[in-house]
C-alpha cells in the first residue's frame, strides 16, 4: 500500500483557470443594470436576487431565463434586438472601467502566480472578456484566453475549461478553476477539475474549497489547499 502511494504521487498543480466576472472583476452589477433596463422596457419583474441566477450564464440563456420569469416570448427578431441593446448598454458601463476595478488581491495574486511559473488561463462565458481584461490591464497574465466567442455549450457544460486545458496542452487533473458561479463550479467538475469557489460557502457549497476573495491569498496557501484536496 505504502509502496503504491509512492508510485502514484499527487500530481503537481500546473495551471490555474480563472473565471472573469465575479473572480477577477465585478461586472455582475453592470450586467444587472443592463438587464434591468431591458426588463423594465419589456415589463418583466427582475430583482438583484434573480440576477444571482445569471452569473456565469451566457447572454442568450440569460434572456431565456428572464422571459421565462414572466412567461413571455419574443419573435426571433425581437429576441436578437433585445440581446443587441442589452449588450450596448453593458458596453457603455464597461467603457468606464479602469485597472482600479480589478477585484481586491487579484493583481498581486496573478503577479505571484506568474513569478512561480504557474500557467494561467481564462475561462469565461462572456463574449466581452478580452475587452474587459484590456480595460483593467490584466490581459498579459493570460497565456490562453477562452471566452463566450469560442464555445458552443455554455457552463455548466465543461467546454470552456476543457478548451482552456487543451490550449495550455495540459491534462485536466493538472488544472484548478477559480469560479464564483454555481454553473461554473459544475462546469469545472464536469471537466474533472477541482474548483475553488469565490463567494459565500452557503451558495458555493459544492466547490472543493470556498473563500470570500483574494485578499491576502498567496501561492503558498494555494499549494496547501491543493494538497488538502487530494
Ligand atoms: P456577455 P463569467 C458571464 O461571465 C457573466 O457572469 C454572465 O452574467 C453573463 O451573462 C455572461 O458572462 C455573458 O456575458 O453578455 O458579456 O457575453 O462569469 O463567465 O466570466
Ligand atoms: Mg463568474
């Protein structure tokens, strides 16, 4: 038994795959403001609590969810038009973002990760991910950038994280995901990856570890957590 243990050592952590909204930056509020403007126009009741269900959910699936809330349907043309307008309003908010909008502790943690040689990728549902990373000037940390433009099946399907591992040319079990959304944690698990939830324990209880944010987080702590996960 002992011998077997040494023959099959725990695999070293080789890469971190980051979700964007809710992990690196808080764009959820901007998504909410844009959806709220649309739902007000369409006479759909929509609250900040409903918005929780849209975290990590693609733009198209979000609109389906909102229409279901009110039992409404739109013609294909009106549906496309609604998506377009919501995105224009969202982009207007994004254009005000600066590097100060990166979430607390993230720039320092990314810098430390990079200095240790850890591979870094992005796995976001957002079609605006590149633009957002550029606004907060963190693009250079990401060796591989997978976003909503490159995937057909949105989270909780594993595609975004599988493509991330593929882009890094690593096995899934060598990668760890940071996620704030329930759908994203499910996606990581469907990809056979461990996931650290960023947010509340009661919401993200299915994650392999949960922490509120990256403040004071270090690569040393990450390695301890990785060891405890195995
Ligand atoms: P877009 P993430 C997700 O980002 C957001 O959490 C979700 O609310 C949004 O609907 C989705 O991106 C699509 O965004 O409209 O910009 O394509 O958490 O996967 O980084
Ligand atoms: Mg997210």
